[in-house]
C-alpha cells in the first residue's frame, strides 16, 4: 500500500496511506507506550467518510478489522520503526 507523509513537526506526522488518511505522534526512540514497543504512541487512520479504521492512544481503541486496515497499519509502522 502506498504511503505518503504530508507533514511532520514537533513529533506529529500526518499523511495518506492507500485511500486513507493518518496522523501519528512519533517518539525519537521506541517506548513502552508505543505500538509493539516502537516509536508511535498515538495513531489514527480514517477513511474518506471520516470513520476511524485504526486508533491507538498508548493502547488499542480500535484495532484493524479488515485486510486493508491491517495493510494501512503495517505501512505506517514500517515508515517509523
């Protein structure tokens, strides 16, 4: 899935991944609060109707439920970890 970062400032990043938009809070190093101990402590991915398909805020609020949502998550994780 194609990923693009549109903006990155003060630890906050945002962009697109496939047909979705995303926003993440990214640490300089891995953290116990990050996804899988990684650098992303907060992540939201949503569709064109502004429905969240993934949401992580130091813990899972919405885990990916479809293959495409999982692919979008993996693309963002690969970008920062």
